[in-house]
C-alpha cells in the first residue's frame, strides 16, 4: 500500500509520525531548536552498540576506518578552543553533543562539557543511546535525545523512567529509522556542490578539525578515497585558525573542491534525480 510517494510499512508510518505529526502536539519538540541549525561536538569514536546502519561505522573494528583509527575522546581543551572561536557567532545555534556514544566518556567529562558550553551562553543538548545516562544528571543539558536503535529499546525506556523520577522533562525518544529510511530521506531538494543550502548549518568538531556538515567526519569510512579530514585541514577548517568564522562565512571561496565533491556524492538529503555539476578547479 502506498501514500503518495511513500510505501506504507510499520516503520515508515512511525517515521512519518515522529517527523511530521508529533511536533504538532509535543511542546518539548517545539521548545528544542537544535535539530537543524546547530554546532555538533563529536566527543568520541566508540560505542556500546554495533548497529549495522551506524553512520560512524562503530560496528566495525577499531582501526578499520579513518574515523576510528584508534580509540579517541575529543579533549575538553579542544572544545573550549572551538567555542572561543565561535563566541557570539550564530548565538541561537545549539551545541549538540554526540559520538560514538558520549556517555561512555564518563559523567565528569559530560558535566565539564555542559558547564563549558553554558559559560559561552550556548544551549546544549545530548544525543545518546542511554548507555550510561543514569550516571549523569540530565539537568546538565537543556535537551536530551534518546536514540532508539531497536536493540537498545529497554535501556531507552529505562532512561525515560529515570528522567521522570528526577523531574527532567526536556527529552525526546527518537528512532534511528527516521534517519536511515532512504525512502523518506531521498525526497529532499538539496542542490549539491557550491549551491548546497545545507552546508554550514550543522558545523561539526571532531579532534581538532571543523567539518562543514554533520556527516562529513564519517565519509572517509564510506569511501576511503575522499580524504575528508585532509581536505578540511587544507581549507583551514581547524581550531588552529583564528579566522575560522570568516572562513565559514566565505566557505564558497575557501573550501577545497574535493570536499564539495565528496559531500555531494553522499548527501543524505540529496534527491534521486539530482546531477552533480563539478565546480571550477576540480
């Protein structure tokens, strides 16, 4: 059975509900503004789960992808340096904390990260599969996304009960199928290349490198020929660039063509009929 362009299956209906229906009545979703326009901090590259659809490829052995060269936790000092560089820039943008699985970094790390973000007047949210969320005080965060991957359903709902016990209501239960359902995802209208309107909406930090899109840190693992991190560094998207904000504002002239090309090929929102047009210099 089909509804317009959607084939109706149980998880497609669930995806449509969470994306289009639930935000109408759930005030927690209306209050949370970090989903599209945000800065993303990738705290680590390891996870307690091994989901086959993992975009970070945490289901693969450590050392098998560039993102997972060796077990790594992004130092708080790097995050501080990044926040200092973007201080006052896009003040309405939230700071999203993700991984890997961030709760595996330990409660002390997450508390310090949250306090640091708030010191820069940033709202901060956490995306977690609930692994060690009970070790944390949820009130450290302005919002928490509980990411259900089916295999962790029990711990997600235990986390939700824990939040209610401690009086924390600013959370949302997500289902990974919302993000992985290509039948839904490929219906977007993103223009690839230098015309992409999604670039710089979810600027991401991992290690000392700043990525112009939330998926770019993982692309090398999907196709090792792209050399994403090297291209970001060559574009001077790093926390060592004191003019980082200016480079972000003028990214069409500062970015390496290889970076645009790699992103255009793999974009999750790219429609099925979009043809990539190479930019000058490729």
